[in-house]
C-alpha cells in the first residue's frame, strides 16, 4: 500500500509545469502574501489598535497559526499536484476518507474569486493614484483638498470602473501565460517592490520622527489592546499570509518534490512579515513627523500619505514610487487569488489556459462592479452587512477564510496519515512534531475563535 502511494505521488505531475527554482516558488508565494494587506491594512489596523501590543500579537499569530497553516496548504498542494478542488478530492480518497473534502477546495476557489472582485477595485484606486502622483496633484495640498481628491475620485463610477477594468486586464495578461508567465512577473515585481520600499524607508529614517514611529510600533501597551483587537490581529495574520483560500495550495502544486516545505514557509513568512514591518516603519514616522493621526483608519494610505508627500520636497517623486509599489504588491497578490480558479477551469473543462483566464477574469470583473458601485451609485443600496462591498468583504474575510484555514489544517493534521505528512515535511524531528501540535490543536482552535467572533457567537 505504502509503495503504491509513493509511486502515485512520484508519478503525479502538475498539469501546468513546475517552478524553475525554489527561489521562484518563494517569490511567487511571497508575492501573493505581500499586498494591500501588508502595506495598506496592517499599518492602519496597527494604528487603530494602539500600535505595539497589536503588532506583538499579530507577530505571534503569524508564527503560531500562519506557519502551520501555510505548511499544511503547501504539503496538501504538492501531494495532490492539482487545483485545490481536485487535490482535496483526490487526497480525501487516497487518505481513506471522503471525496467530499473537495468542498473545502470549492469554498477556497470561490473565496479567491470573491476576494479578488473587491481587491481589484481597491487595487484600481491604487493604480489611479499613480497618475495623480505623477502630475503632482498632492503637491502643497491641505488635508481638506487631499480628502476631497479621494472622495471625488471614488464618487465617480466611471473612473473607479475604468481603474478596476485596467487592473483585471493586466491580471489576465499575466495569468494567461501560465506558470512561466507568473514566474517572469514575480521575478521582476518582487525585487522592485523591495527596492521601492527601501527608498521610502531611507526617507523615513531622515524624517526626524523615525524613533517615534519605532516606539509606536514596538512598545507594547496592553491597555490599548482589547479582545477585539486580538482577534483582529489574528484575522489580519491569516489575510496577509494568504492562507485559508487555496492560493498557497495551488502554488504548492508546482513545487518540485525535493524542495523543503519548512524552509520555504519560513522564508515566505519572514519576507511577508518584514515587508509589513517595513511598511509600518515607512508610514508611522511620516505620520508622526507631520502630526497626523495613526488611527486614521482605512483612509490612511489614500487620504493621509498623499498629504505627507505633498509637503515633501521630493514628494511627487516619492508619491509616484509609493503608489507604483502598492499597485505591484496588489498585482502579485491578485495573481495568487486568481490562479486556483484558473487552474481548476483548465483541468476540469475543455477550455485552454487563455480561455479559462479570460472567463474567470470576466466573472471577477463583473462581480467587482458591485464593489466599484458600492462607493457611489449604489452606496444607498444596503442589505445584511451594508453595501455590496461590505457583504462580500464580510462573507470572505469573516467566514470563508477562517473556515478554509480550519478545514485545511484539520485535513492535513487529522485526516492525512503520519506517513504522508512526514514524507512531505521530511521526517519526524522537532519541526515535524511542532507542526503537528500546532496544526492539530492550536491553529484550528484559535482560528475557530476568530470565526465564532466574526459571526458574533462569542
Ligand atoms: N495576502 C494578500 C494581502 O496581504 O494583500 C491578500 C490575499 C492574497 C489574500 C491572496 C488571500 C490570497 F489568497
């Protein structure tokens, strides 16, 4: 039986090719993880929740939940070597359980499509801010006019839809060319992103308030953090690492057999966390240097930073760099959000990769219209959680991601045999035992807490 399993596993090849190197895989997964979540969401949430204590708790969750869930996703993906739906179905049978596990894959793929529908709209805002930056629209403006600039832009459905469309077209072009296209894209995008962040970091070092930013981010004041904040930090850790929705599983399917999953996970988590920290270290000193409010909220990037840039001598240049950077980060994340659905369509229908990518991109684009219009024409159209955007966000972030992550770890740690998991994770040593403990008990329980909180049961 064991020999058989091994033979199956070794003979199984991804239908979309493999990553050319371990580094390419790490960059692709990092590209998916680093996005609006790190650069836009992390700083504003850290700001709203008082800084230090929130950051500390976030970091704890990244390591204690993020790592084991990510390892589970990669090992499942590589073992199945299919899209998340087919992989869960195949492994469910192979591990002697049920093929009904495919429903976890279905939920994961749907979550990707739904998340991307609104992610693309926000990414569109980011793209739209590039020409605003280039043409110096922030230069010398006060808070009121910067705020008005954003409100005016967002209240015009045509410009928001145009930016959303542009973002989806770029996405389609990159994803239609297959894994090779993905690789080329991330090889160029990731180092560019890091470089741009360092340029901004160098500026913030000289801003005069660098230490204020550092103190805010790293001095824990537990009075500033309530239970809700703890749960928010846990949810943010899942979101920024892209876990719970099959993206990492789909990328794992292209991972060569000899690559160490543990090492890859450590590199990705380290890179993702460093970029979030770097983003914080860029943003907070700038916020303090200009007497702004760190708890500004989701508007922080769009309404506050342009103001800061507008006051700086080289502001036009830096603002351009910043929004280009954010667009790149959003693009590489979007590729990860779309890949599971495209891989599923290529494998399960007669459509080729280009046709599948076009179909999925169109569906996402169409769904995204709901979000694009939530900020203008349809802002009065509310039900359940609020606008269309608020409902999609609630459904995905608060329900689907936590559920996806819980089921993924439960499957890897409880349903898969020790033989299978130790084979993928190379052995029975300390790392394996730690993974097993965290994946079996800690992560599912902790994530279940986020989930119950999100639906208001606790
Ligand atoms: N991790 C991305 C971010 O921080 O922006 C968002 C994301 C991408 C979530 C891909 C989930 C995913 F599958």
